[in-house]
């Protein structure tokens, strides 16, 4: 009888897809591998509670470089450019150090851009990420092991010659299980998970802003590891498909982007450069991705304040500079110079475009969650949050 029961149990286990265990994780995909690269930098801050780890580096603009739900030997969720960091060299356009959440400023393109100089064409050759969000260090104010606060004062000028004077406070905080379950409204019991929140406040310390000469927005972007079986999942308001921008770098092919029943399925394998944007009128303030190779469900939540104006980041002189996106997703691939930044995809959220008076502040909060477990468990979470089955994903 015991043998019979054991055979049944083994059969059931064989039919159930399992999550990757620590022993199955390739060393270069482990948190320990990334931690070894960055641990000796004096600006590195490790946040931890049990096996939940979040690695933040002030040298790279207080960005969350990566995180783990299973300690040092667990999967490292952020994409990190080891070769560039080890070289110690800086390059043109953007230093793609990686990191699963970085602070940037919008807009990227247009007459109020802070990435192009006045009169330059909007091409990759002339695109340049400002030093304040590319190479400058953000000083640590305080940290208690579960949260860290950074502060930076700076000035920046846009394409139209408008100068801005600013102060930034950026806090990164690990979330407790109680907090995570409250925000997600799902049970995390039986799953390996990590969740953190970044609270970003941008204060205008200079002259009043005016939309006729340009304003700035908070833009948070996360580089995650791509895989052949990885799908970005973005819910949208049904009937608003036409408002979705899927032509930032040329139209995304139909075999890489599916719009169906209020859900976008976007292939995130880093084999074809493409970007899409969701404007406020089509937005559901949630994004996710599922890596079927590694059984990782990633969830992004962010502040949304209703149908306000958002900066337009299209690479052109714009007729409507404040009809931009609240949410973006990006899949890397070769750009128009034939080069590629790396094997990553991005989930991105933005704050509204607000004309701040001197002394006023703009705040944007974003939460990132990574969940690992049996596919049946992750499917339950996916159904509750997104209303879809993981078995229905096109790239598995």
C-alpha cells in the first residue's frame, strides 16, 4: 500500500511544473554573482529581511540594481551589465549599467526633451542621457537595513533652453508580507517572493515652471533579464486599442505583440527592439511579465492620478507635447547603428506633467514584486490580478 501511494505521489509531482531550485540556477544568474561585482563599492547598500534581498548603488543614481527572493544563491531578477561595470569606462549616449529600477526624467524626445541638444536631429546618434541620470552619484542620507534614503540637488536644461533647478529625494524600502499582500490583494503563502517600493519626490528649487517652455516628469525604468519564453503583460481599457502607441522605434510586428480582450502580450526576448506606450485614457495602473523558463512572475504597481497630462517622449518636434504615456514597455534589440545595449526588457512608469511653482514638489511611488513558485500557484495570482491563465500565454 505504501509503495502504491508513493507511486501516485511521484506521478502527481511529475505532472506539476516546478519552480527552479537554487541548485538549478546558473551561477551567472544568481544574486551572489551580482553581489560580488558590487559589494565593495562604498555606495552600495544591501537591504534584506530573511531571504529577501535588494541591492542599491548610490554611484548609479540610487538605482535598484537587482533583488532576490531566495537569498544570495537565489535568482537575480535585475539585468546588470557586468562587462561595462568591470571596464570602468564610460561611453556615449547612455551607460547601460543595468538595474531593475532606475530614476530618469521625461520627456525623452520633442522640443522639451532633456536628451537632445537644441537643433539636433532626433536620432540615436544624437541621443544623450544627461549625466545627472547616467553617471552622477546620489549621496546616501540614511539607511536602516530595510530602507535607504538618497538625496541629490541638480540643474538641467531642455532642448528649448529652459533651465530647471531641482532637489530629489529617493527612498527604497523593502515591503513586509503584510504590506505586499495588502497592495496586491492576494495571498503569497507558499511562494518565494520579494517586494520593494521606491518613493520619489522631485522639488522645484528654481523659477516657476511653464508648460509653454517645458516641464519635467519622474520616469522609473526597470531592466529585467529577457528569455525566449518571457511575456510582458499589460492590461488596458477595452475599446482603447487605437490609443496605444506601438511605433516608437518602428511598428512592432504582429507576431511579437498581441492585443486581445483588454490585454497586451508583448514578447520580451531581447531579439527585436520595440517599445509601446499606454496613455492615461487607456491605462490600467498595473503591468507584469511572466518568464516561463524560470517560473518568475513580476508585477509592477505605480501611482496613477487619473487622466492628467503626461509628457510626450516621441523623437520628433511634437504638436501635442503633453499627450504622452503613463506606462511603457521596451524590448531591447539592435538599434539603427547595428549595436545592442543588452539582453533585457523594461517595464516603465511615469508621473504626470505638472507645472510646479517654486518650492512645489512632484511625487511618484512605484512597487515591484517578483514571485517564484509552482506554476499552478503563480497562475492563481495571475488570474486574480490580471484575469488571465498562464497556460494561455503565446510564448511558453
